[in-house]
C-alpha cells in the first residue's frame, strides 16, 4: 500500500501544530502562568521550550521521516538487530488510546458549552454560583457527557476515514485558520476592556512576585514541565507526521515553526483570559474552574457577551478537536502499518473502540463518581496521570536515547536525517548536550511526575 503524504508544507505544519495545540495551551497554560507570576514564567517557559521541547520534537519527526512508518514499525526498522526499542512503539500506542479515553470527554465539554451559549443557557447577570451549577449539572448527567463525547468521536473518524489529504489535512487547515481568526478577535476584545491592559502587562512584563511566593525552583520546574508537555512528544503523536513528509526541509526549522505556532496560541489565550480577569477584578490563578465557571460569568457581564462566549468555546472546540484528529490519525496509521488494515477498516474499528473506552471517563463524574484507582484519583485523573506523568516523559527519554546513543539508531544517523533538506540545521556541537544534559532534565521531569 502506497504511503499517504501531506499535500503541502503548510498542511504538515498546521496539522502538527494542531496536535500540539490543545487544552494544555488554552486552559492549563493561562492558569499555570497566572499562579507562577506571569511574565517571568513566560520567559522561563520559552527558554525550556527551545532547549527541551524542540530537540525531542526533532527526534520524533526524524524517526518518522527516516522510516515512513508509525512508531512501532519505525523502531523495528531503525533499531540495531536484536534490540528491543520497538517495545516502546507498543507502549506509545497504548498512550494514544489512553489519551483519547479522557481527551474526547473534555473536548466534548467545549462543544457542549459552545451550544449552551448559542442556545442562551447563560444570561446577563448570571452569578458565579449559577455558572458553577451549570457545570455541575453537565458533570452529573451521564447521558449529556456520553452524547457529546460520542459526537466528537464519530465526527473525528468520519473525517479521518477520508484520508490524510482529503480528511485530516483539509479539515485541520480550515479549523486552524478559523482558530487563529477567533483567538485574535477574542484577544483584541479582551485587551480593550476597561483595565484590560493591566492583564496584558501581567502576562508580558517579568515580575518576581511568583518567585517571592513560590521560590525559584518551583517556578522553574513549573515552566519546564509546561514547556515539555505542550508539544505532546513522547508517544509517537508527532512521529507519524514525520512519516508523511519528504526531505525538502530540514527538521530543526520545521520543529521551531511548530513550537512557535503552539506558543502563539498559548500566549493569545493569555491575551483573552488575563485582561478579562483584571477588568473584572478576578484572580488570574483561579485554576481549572477558570474556564467553565469564572469565564462564562465574565462573558455575560460584557456587551454582546453571548457572542463572545460562543466564539470563545468554538475556539476551544477547534483547539481540542485538532488534537483529537491528530492523535486518532496516529492510531489509524498504527493499525494500517501493523495489521495491514485498510484505512476504512482501521477507522471503523477504532472509532467504535475509542467510543466504548471513553465511556468510563464520562461516567467517572456521576455514575462512578466514588470510584478511585491510582492514589485515590478518579477515572479521568488516573488516565491523565498515566499519560502525562509516565508515558509522555518516559517515552521522550526513550526517543532521545534511541536517537543519540550507539545502542539505538545512533547520533550520526539521527544527525544526518534531522539536517536533510533546506533550512535551519542542528549544530554538531549540541551532541554532548543531547547525550548527557537533556536526559538528566527529562529524568527530573519523570521524578517530579512520580511524586506528585
């Protein structure tokens, strides 16, 4: 079967950025940034994005482009004879399934809230307690939770069934362009709210307030964690897109562009949220409740609040659904490569499978709300812990060691692949950093994740 490919370079960049851009950017980044002091946190985050996230991203893309296979077959093809690196190809695909088992549920909340604003469920003058009750009613209703999750899954696999160019690339291009237009309009509206410039100053101007409150190490480690997790590296979600591109452009430049798009969306989310918080006297470190309880209340105090609220959750839907599409494409490609399934068969089977596997997370807030699994975590938190604290960081370390040590693919082969094509090159002098320093940084993240 001939390997599918992207129709254009912009398609590759937007789909790859769409995989990275998700709830971590537009939900977690603003409240983590708010908690740890704003502008200084942003600077540290950008530093670690360049020295940690981008290098590992180049490795995933290199493995994909060199092999033209999904992660499991890629490791088998590139690994030395008799080695077992391909085992990570199996654990990475398990991570993709686990991620979708809760991510489709949370993405469904975004779509649900978009329609709630369109229907007029939120009215001017609504109180924070009332918006909290709305979110509580969503979580308490298993039918509503399962409905929006299944709708996302069905739409996702209908799109992916059409193929890389006619499905994934075509729809993601439309969504990403719409996302950038929406986030720009929302950001401009928030900045020009009375007092909104104070929120912008908080986001962009470095301050030691977060350091004084939490300490240097806490702020640095939080920025390091966010910079690492934002690109979704470690479980082959990005590797698959490397397998769909040619050697026209070098991978360091492409990785920087993907990281830049990812960062622009995260910062623009801050442009929306922080000015709105400061304009209405709210704390920017309100945490996860900021999105579903605080912000709907803020929107309904604005002129044309129903419109701005609907547009915001449409933007959130595009951001989260682009990740759903990208990760499910990785799952489909794995099944096509490993079992020689047709795309149609892989889409139908996995659509049904992910729909069924996601039901426990949807029920974990109502029917199974008393169920605890790892460390007294509920269903969603357990699945998130396994992906975020184990599979992603350990998987990234495996990709790194595979690419830079003689026991794996090897630095020389990785170096040749990553620099093939026009554009930015990875300097040879980075070899000691990649072999000795970056692994230690990833180990720090792994240890932090395990003790949380």
